[in-house]
């Protein structure tokens, strides 16, 4: 009897800790020069790989601050982490399981097509996920809604992001736009100093 009570109390404590875990947005002080992330991505249509590539981000010294370099451009980290959170943000800080919000974005792609994304967002779990770079605890965040563009397209779009607080970024992203699947996975992470 006593073992069962202890077992159930232990389970309750574990679930309570998981449910109450929350993480704030990283600050500039959380990053170190030389810290680097590499992702591999691919776009499949009808099961066939139509495009693939690699994305990087590396923390570098930039104009007296730290910056994130993506191989082409550098953005100051304070400009990213200190920006005011809007009414319909991509991420609503702090993250915690069960949190919901609305995400809306107007955008333009490399070809000049403009569009709008509108999705309902929910943090559905805080789970362990294995990717090529290793195994990490991550928030699973689901985005469900529609995307429209200036060429007359309107369709459903679902995104699932796994955000790992330990790495200050996402470790996996899956996008289904009704035509194909886009997958992006962290393949490498190295700490800075």
C-alpha cells in the first residue's frame, strides 16, 4: 500500500513539474561567440525531394555587440531578443505547455510574391526529441491556419516546431502546405565561449 502511494505521489510531482515548466526568451547574455547551429532542410512533393539545403547560424562579434551570422548576413542579437512582442507574435514568451495565441505575418518571398499567414498556435507538450544533433528537451508548438498570396493562392497550412530552450532555438520544423512537406532538422550544435 505504501509503495503505491509513494509511486502515485512521485508521478503527480513529475507531471506537476512538467506542466508548470516555463521558459522565457533568451537574452543576449545567454549567447557566446563561436556558438553554432547547422540545420539540414528538404522540400518533398508527392514523396520526391524537390529542393534541399543547409542553414547555419553562428554567434560572432558584430558592431560592438554579438550578432547571428547566417553565412550571408549578420543581425545583432540585442535587436532580436529586445524587440517588443507584437499582438500576434511568432513566439509568445514565456513558453509553457497549454499556452495558446494567434500568429499573423505579412511577407514577401525572393520572387516578389507577397502574402499573409494566419495561424492559431498552441504549445502542446514539452518532450524529449532526438534529431541528428542529439537528444534534447523541446517544446512542441503547433501552428494551424491559412496562407494566402498575391497570386490568388489560399490554402491550409500546418507547422510544427520543436523549440529547445537549452539551445535557444528550434531543433526541428515540419511544414505541410497542402502541396508538399518541408522538413528542417538540426544536424550540428557547438557551444561558444
